[in-house]
C-alpha cells in the first residue's frame, strides 16, 4: 500500500500543488518554508496543546453508542467533536493557524465559511489573540446560517456576504483569495479545510490529526486495541475526515468509509458528491476533483448541508479515493435528515447535518457483531434546527 502523505512538491499522487496568482507567490512560498519548522517546534506544540486542553476542552470523548450499536449489529463508538468549544472540529485547526499567523507577524486574518462553523472558530481565536478578523460567506449561507453570522459579529469579526455565483462556500473561497491578493503582506488566510494551495491541505490535516491521535489511545483503553475495523466521517472539503483517518492512512486493517453530500442524488444536477461526479481540474489553488462542465466551468454544488456545499474535495482525499484506500458513499438530503433524527432519538445527540451524512452511511454497510466502528460526529446540530424542522420526521 502506498504512502498517502503529501510529497515535497505539495502533491498527493496527481492531486494538490499550489496554483496561485503571481502576487501570492511569495506569500504562499514563505508559508511552505515556514509551517513545518514552526508547528514542529516545542514552543508551538506546548502553546497549541495547552489551548486544546484548557480552551477547546480536549480530549473530546469517545462514546460507546449502545442503542445505535444494537441497531446496526456492531460496536459503534462516536468521536464527539460536537462537544468542542464552538461546537465542531473546526477550532482544532483555527487555534493552530492563529498561532502560526502570530509567529509570522501577520496582523489581519481572513477566512471563508459555508455553514459558519469555521467562521465562528476563526472569529473566536481572533478575539482570543486580539487579531482583526474578516470572514467571507456566501449570501445564501448568511441567510440559512443566520445564528452563526450573529455569533461571528458578536466576536468582533466583520462578515462580508458574497453575492457572486450561487452565493455559497465556493464563491466565499474565491472572494477570500481575491482579498488576499490585495493584502498579501499583512494578511493571513486561515483556510478551513484540507483544500487550497500547498501547504494548506497538509497543514489543516496535521492540525486536525489530534482527532485520530486521541482515537488511538481512547480505543485502546476501551477495547484493548488501538485501531478500529471501520472509520467513518462525512466529507466536504475534507478536514474532519482527514483528522479522523490521519494516523490510520497506511494501516490496512482499518476500512475507511466517507460520506459525501448527494443532494437529490449524485446522478442528478442537484448534488455535491464530487468524488462520484468530479473530474480533475484546478480550483482555489490546487488540482483536485471538481464538478465542472465540458468547458471547465465550475458547476454549482447542491446539498441541504451548508458545510458540505463545495464543488471540489481536498487533494489528499482525491488521491486516497482514486487509489481505492477509501470507500466514498453518496448520501442524499433525505437520508441525512433521517440519520440526524435517528441519532437524536436513539442516543440523545443532535448532530450537525454534515455529521448526519456519516450516520446515514451506517445503513449502507454490513457489519459483523464484533466489528469496532468509530464514527466522527464533526459538529453539533444547533445551527441546523431550522433545517431539521423543515423536514420533520
């Protein structure tokens, strides 16, 4: 089995790289040179882990879901990223990147956001570190994730509604990159997922890898062995999925199952199932699978989930899917809603609609009774209550 880590040129197999406008060339290259020496330094590690412990509330619990285990005939453990400060896995990454931004002497932070969880996590660490913060968010998402917008503003961030394209995550990314081009010297772009030009996919995966690091010792404590038979997570850009699988990528004993957003069906025009539908192209600074037409124009992604609403998927995941290391299932909107209600009713945990896609994937697999399954609940469902109610089960 191959090594699925990034190579020295920033590629995962044929995917990745750094395709950036000339004005950002120095900026991105400086980051490529600086990020590993900084994040591998003792000073950084100490500050990062201290904040994860005392501010974020890590380690996040690994919870044995008894009733769900009975239903699916396996030993199901939920990795509770929903219990982190700010309600999702996103904070693991923004804490690390804000420390990096400070070390590089930047004074202004920008970010893109879809569901608003990354925007909130970025605004949170900027408040913590006294940094100026501006967040770009598609106008469609500003409406459907109104509470998160108000949280960001309350934290002192300026939120810019983006009115180009279909006014969702992809457009917010494009706008953030345009802003970065105008302010390369003083601005640090905190990318929220395992996408963007190298080194971002690797940087975000490393910062999120605390998830699988904890899974290893938590599983050993609970089951006597440090690996599961199955790892499951939802995937959009791919950061919670990357964190969940990071320390198991080359472990052949572990099957990896990822759930992407099928929308109305991956074979319809209303979908965000990029691994099912995408072809190789370049988007937001990296070569990856993207949904595009024959002229290479990006097609709009469609899903009930603002956090999975992206027409691409990070290069690490593109490579792993292409090599057959991961099984990627497409979960439709109605299946995800049903999954969310099921976890709520059986375990008393309301998951984000993103995470509900992974829950819904359980029903598409056949487990043996003693299979140990670890599923990451990437975020909590408070932000999605309106959406859940609109589809009451």
